[in-house]
C-alpha cells in the first residue's frame, strides 16, 4: 500500500526524484524531508522552503511555491 503524499512528495515522484536526492541537494535533514513529503498537513519553515525551492528549480525551473505547498 502506497503512503499518502503531500504536494512535495507528488512533485518528487513526478520528476523521478526521491527524498535522498532532496536531502543531499537541499542540505536539510532526511527526517524533515520525509515528513514534508509524506504529511500533507505539515508546512515547513521559511528557511526550509527556500532551500527546497532552490533544489527543485535545478530540475524544473518553472516550479512555484504553490506547486509544493498550500500556504494559507
């Protein structure tokens, strides 16, 4: 059974990347990345947002913040 994914987790799957790649590329701890990828209710701190957005834009420069999280 597949785990529920957040928008970030779906982005990773769509681009054939895993949480290990994002951990290495962003410099954020693995536990934090996995929680953000698999918990749709978890919102990251601004420093994490910047690091993750910087990493994912290396793969897809058109990625926006709203593609990864619903910020209310």
